C-alpha cells in the first residue's frame, strides 16, 4: 500500500493552491541522482496491483477491499501552516484515485507524542538533516531510530549493511557517492515514506556588513569574521555608546 500511495499520481504529488515552496528533495549532487526518487512506472493506476485489489464496489468514490475502505488519517501539527496546506493538497489528489484521507490537525506536543508512540496511520513530520548524511540517517531509517525519529519503525537489514559501507567509504568521495546511492536505491524501493518538499533556506544580511561568508553546513560559524566598516556604522552599531 505504501508503494501504491507513492505511485498514485504520475510524477508524484504536485504543488498548487499558492504553495510556493521549492518542491522535491534538496538539490545536492547525491540526491539529484534519479535513484533518490521513487520511480513511477508510468502505468495507469488501474494497472497497478494495488488498484486491482482495491476497487470501488459500492460506487461511493472510495476504493475498498473485503468491506474495508481505503481510508486513513493523516496527522498534521497546527504549528506548521505549510504542512497543513500540503495535507489538503494530498487529500484532494488521493481522492482522485479513490482514497479517503482524513486530516487530523493536532497541537505540536500531541502530534509529537502520537508520532513517537507509533499511534498514527500517516503523518507529516518535518526534519532538518545534518550535511553529513551518516549522522542523521540512522536515526530516521534504521532500528537505531526506533522510539526516536524512525516513527514508522521501518527496518531493512540490507539497508543497514549498505549504510555501514557508505559511512566507511567517506574518505573517497566517488566511492561514498556510489555507496550512498545504493542506500537511497534501497530506501527508495521500500518506500517507507513519501518525500514531499524541501524549502530553500534564504539568509538576508544588510549591505552595510562586509566580509559576509555563510557556510552551508553552519550559518553562524563565520559570523565572527563579519564587519561593518566605520563609514557605514549607525549609532546602534557603536558599542561604546
């Protein structure tokens, strides 16, 4: 069913309705590889085995199998306007293929408690990942993350073996890239989740500030080197006052 939902729409879930964030996974050399995305077969939904098993037997627009409706609840934190909006996009698009999505908007504390305890059908969590993939990947996609951030208790021994290989190959960039693509290929085919979007982070610094360099992995790491030239100082910049 995970794969069926992931393949439900050609090209994945689309952005619309004023949702202007950057869609897709972050644009990096590794994730730009096609293996980073669950591959849609290009088949019509009716040709996918999932849709052959689940049919709309009573004409109400919702697929069912053995008297059970293709319906599930989607947890969303009330603190995230973007995810609340995206949940409605998902609901509308999956309705088009006969799936009933019930949106449950929860207080962030309750949302995190439900996700952490595994008390959900589906959820829209958000993550900020570390630039070094090995430092955060295991927390989300291996048994080491059970009870933490691997909310769905996903586990695949082959993926964990590949993850170990990828981590050990870090000294050789080419070998590391190949190893991490193998990891993502495996995760991709298992489809433990649907990767929806990654917003582009933007930093704005006043043009009075000189020597601004921002590291992608740590925005504030070099702030100590930033300076405001004397001829651009405002009263509020003068520490002696």
